[in-house]
C-alpha cells in the first residue's frame, strides 16, 4: 500500500482565498491639492504623471461629469503631466468628492 505525500494545505490549489477583485472606480492621482476660494468654496487640483496620465485624467473627468461636477483639464507641454482643476466644491462635500470620484 502506497500513499502519495501530503502537500501542506496552504500550497494546495484553491485552498487560499483569492483577493477580492478591485471595484471599478477612481484612479489615484500622483498629486492632490485642495485650496479655498474667496467665496467659501474649494478647488481641487488633481495631477497624474507618466505614460498613462492622459487616460487617468479622462476617466476621472468623465466620472466627475456624470456626477455633474465641473473639471477643467490641463497638461504640460511635453504631455507627461495631466491635471484636472475641479470645482468650485462646497466645503462639506470636498472629502466625499475625493473619496468617491478621485481617490
């Protein structure tokens, strides 16, 4: 009678739960700046660097537009930096906007 060697349970296929798939949502920026305006609202500057920065800016701008939030795009001359200027945003909505659409 022969028995096959037993593999440790942690190495068995399917024994470890797979990490949850990330939910589709906002794309984290490389830089985020929140600044007050004179009328009590806030502006948010969101900046991405690198090869795919334009794609990230487009995705976030589209999400903001679908939520009815104004965002003006801008970029550097060489195209390596893209940013969105978001706002004006009421003070009590800044954190929620960042959490749901930007971060």
